[in-house]
C-alpha cells in the first residue's frame, strides 16, 4: 500500500512563491516516476509536472520556467517549487505515483494566489 501526503499549500500574493512537498511511504519510491497534478475550481485535474526515476522532468506549458519539480530519494519526498505565482495557479495540488498499474493519489494541498 502506497500512501502519499502533501503539504506546503497556503495563501500567497501574485508574484510570490510556494514550495509543496509530498512524502511517500514505502521503499519503492525511488523506482518510479512521480507527478504533481492540480485541480482548479470547476476544472478537471491537470498534470503540472513530472519527474522520472532518473531525474528527467516535464512540465505543463503554463508553468514551464516558473515551477520546478525535484525529488529526494533518501527522504522519499518529491517537491514542487512554484515561483512567480499567478491567480490562475490557484487550486488543489495532488501528488501522484503509478505502481504496478495502480494509481495512487494524496489528499491534496490547497494553494491560493490572491491579493
């Protein structure tokens, strides 16, 4: 059983930064790609960033150059550094991993960008 716990959300003004963390249970963490998704109000969940087991990254066009995903295998944790935040970045951010064909999600952390 894989468990993912996100943290680091909060309220920030436009142009500010947030750093999200996702702690994963289990020793299999470093073998698999991990991703961050977000769900804005009224929208479907969308992929924000992904990092492979080898450290390669991929980003949604809307966040490229502003967000950075990283992982610390020793801590079983993946991070999402979000800079130059815009109101459109507001949403619930979810951590994701696919293991053996099973998709696991955390409960999410809310990031709000507003004056």
